[in-house]
C-alpha cells in the first residue's frame, strides 16, 4: 500500500511532460559555410560554439542564436517556443494524474515546449563591400610646386626649367 501512495504523490507533484520529456532539449546549429561562430544568448551561461555544433538548453529559455564569420553578414535567429503534439499530450495527461499542480510544474519548467527552429540552419550571405578598392591614380599633371607627377614628365620639366634658368642668366 505504501508504494501506491508514493506513486500517487509523485504523480501529483511532478508534471507529466517534466517526467516524459525532461526540462532540457538539444538544439543543433549549422551554417553554410561551416566554421562560423555561433553565440547563443538566453542561457544561464552564454555559450559560443563553432558550427556545426549542438547545445543543451532549458526548454523555458528565451534563446537567440547569432552566427558570424569573417567576410559574411552576421545572422541573428531568435528561437520561439512551441507546444508540439507530444508535449501537449503529456501536458494534458496532468488532468488524469497530476491535476493542476502537475500542469503548473510543466508550465513553469517549460517541459511541454520545444524551441523552433530546431535545427537552426543558417545560410550566410557574403558581406557587402563598397566596391573594389582601387589604387590612387598617379599624378599626371604638375603638383602644387609646379613639378609634374610621372618620372618622364619630371625629367622633361627639369630639363625645361634648367634651360629657362640658363636663358635668364
């Protein structure tokens, strides 16, 4: 008889979804190209991993995944919480075994929810550039002191200037 009462108390105090599904889930993260840095915020301890990777998160957590890689635009993916049919069935099972207490436990722990999207798959876009970088054009005309920019022009300019100075004497 004692085993019956222990089982009844356990059912009344624990939520069905908490028992059957647990309060955590594994979230897979991948990117194309792989090797990007995924920063997962909303966890008790912010986590960083290199794609492809997987993290374990509480079902009740509000999670955002930020994926970054040099040469690509940073992508931010907020995860939503959804009640799948299996979580809803376990949550509804509280009516039979756990009553309102079990429903409260499942609601508080988020045991009846799943994060969406899972897996998180990000296709990275190349970073936008302002156009191809070009070298500064070489000076063709005279500089501020009147000297030309190219070596040939400079040689001709010096020759002409030297000839003028001789004529001035």
